[in-house]
């Protein structure tokens, strides 16, 4: 885990750096793949009152980021509150990962069996007209959507050969993905 402690408009003392470093080390107990953790501490003075602005930025693998901002009169109190909020976010993220289970065939138990035969006497196969399912170009897709009353979207190939989706919007215009 890459750690960074930065002071903005504020001189960081060794004690504050050590305290912030200890807070970042406390994040390792969640066993998440934390790629980097940054703390930015800035001093703010508004209306003659001095305060501290602490921002935790924790980057996890898979492009997940937790950003917490805390403002307090005391720099240690601001870091403590921000640290607790980061820990809460990490706990929630870990629970979300743990609760997400992908069912495999083994997970279904020993009684589960694969479908080996399908009763073909109940299945009716209807031949399709291939002219209806040929790849459309842009103008054909617009004309097809204008003429259709039931269909709300249509898939077609654009000029570069990429698959695109055109759909009818509620205001009568066409959208394009």
C-alpha cells in the first residue's frame, strides 16, 4: 500500500505524521487490496476561526475509491473522525464483497442434476425469415424504428462495423448507444 501524508497551508509535525501513519496502518486489518491511501491535511481560517480540513482518499483494487472529508477545530479530532468514517466504508465494502456469492453447480448440493434430456415432443421450431434479421445500417434502423409501433429499440451496425443500439425516447426523438 502506497501511503502519502500531505499538509496544505499547514506545517506537518513529526507527531502528526506519526499519528496519521498509524491511522493508515490500521486500515490493513480489513484485508482488502488497498493500492494507495492518502491523507491531505489543510488549515482553514474563516471569519477569524481556525479549523482543520482532513481528507482521506483510499484507492482499492478494481477502481473503487473511498473519499472522506472531515472538518474540525482540532487536527487530531478531525483525523479520528475521518478515520472512523473510512473504516465504516471499508467494512461496508468488505461485507458487500463477502455477501456477493456466485452459485456454481457444486454449491447446489449432491441432489442437483444437470438437465440431460429435453422433451422434444413439446417444442415447436419455427423457421425465421433471414431478411428480417440481416444487419441494418443507420438509415435502415431509423426507418425501421419510425415504422414500428411495438418495438422500442433496434440493434444495427454503424459505419465502422460496430454494433450500436438505437431506441425511441419518450419525447419522440431517437437515442443512440
